[in-house]
């Protein structure tokens, strides 16, 4: 089959690889659509911290935002899964450690991450093998929304943590915009701040107040969905006393936040690593049309165009949204 393979920093492209075989407790999925995200870019450039820590190594097969149809099952899996449209959890815990037993498999020390960590091949390929326990059925979702379930799970968790009457979201990228959509659906007044005029304009097209400068407080919660190391400091300054800051963006450098600000303002700080606990809610919100994520997708490309996208190129004719999708059979 065809898959997108990264062999080193800046070195990547489609390649012919063996088709996956479903192991015990696994299924094989024919991938309909996969998303490209900032984590994939960091692997492409070589900046991803997992490479330095030994959690990942080249060659890599990326892709952790996906949807598709089950085409084969392995030993121990009910054959009724064949033909079902699904997406899956990125985080695959060991299942036996204290964290997994406590329902926190997404932070298992020994976890694999699809397309990211532990050698688990990703979804930028025609087929993907994953554990059946990671699957979520999609039912009524089209491929565009289905492949946005994983970032939606992250955004759903961030929105729940930031719930308030008036919320500021820093960073109108995919996660920031999805978080804003979930917050608005829950009844919050949401404002966004972006670094570029085009990102601000797109947020306005979705109906949000947005600007390149911070609007007047108060804010019951502030969500940092940027890669700016100074953003958590700004969030702590802007949030109301007894409010919440939610950190879902990751910077390349440490954020030097004075925790006295948190203590003296009685602020709750929340970190969000994974969409795992929010996947089902995101899928249900999409299916009910409470949240429609599809306008965020600017273009859908084939495997042969992924390297250019990871290198920062916008596909010809792309719309204004921040997300690029991949149809691996193009």
C-alpha cells in the first residue's frame, strides 16, 4: 500500500510499504481521511521533543487525526466490526499500570501514540492497524467531520475546563477555533486573539469577536492555544481572580510563569494533553450539529502533497481555514 513516510528532518514522501495485518485485539481500517497538525510539522522539521527523548525515531509514519472503515479484524475481535465507520483514540496505554487502571491511559508512561510515539504507524496511509478498544463509531459523520474528532476531543476538554460567562482564547488555529466553537455551544461569550490578520478574519467569519490586540477584560477563563511561551503569563495576567487558565498549546521554549500570580488571584490552571477523555462528546456534538467543525478545513490533498504542506505551503485553491486534510487514495 501507499503511505507517507518521514525518513529524516525535511526528508519525506509517499512510499510503498507492506499492508498492516490485524494482530490480536486489533482491526485494520481503510483510511478515508486524515488531518495534518502541528505535531506532524515538528516531526518533519526534527523539532519534536519525542525524538530527543527517544520516544520516537525515524523512519516515521505520521497521522493521528483520522477516520475510515474497518476492513479486517484480528483474533479476538468480533467480525461485526467489519464495515463500520470509525475513528480511534491516539493514546494507547498499556492497560495494566496504575494510570490505565484509573482511567487515565492517555498519560500511561508506556503508552504508544498512533503516528507519534512508540513505533505505532499512523494514518497518512491507505490502511491503518489499531486496537479495537481504541475505536469510536462515527455513524452519521462525514469524512471531514470524522477526521476532526481527535482535535475536537482536545478542544472539548479545553472548553469544559474554561467554561465561563466570558472567555478569551489566545490563538485562532484549529484547536483554538474548535475550543471557541465548543464554548459558544455551551453558552459562553467567546473572544479570540490572533497574531495574523488572516487568522483573525477567519475567526470573524465564524461569528466570533476577534482581533490582533487583547479586548477589555473581564475574562472568567483564558485558553492558551498558541505556541508562544509568553502566552501563559499573559493568560494569568488577564484572567479574573478565582478564574481559570487552560494550557493546550505547546511552545518550543519553557514558559516562565510566576506561580505567585496564580496563588494570589486564586486561579486554577489546567493542562490538556490529549483528546482521549473528550472524543465521544466531540463526536456526539458533531453528529447533533451542536458544533460544526467542517468550515475549518481549507483543502484536501493526496499523499504526494503532504511534504509541501508540512513545509508550510498552502495548497493551490485552499480556503481560509487552518486545517489541511489528506485523502490517502488520491
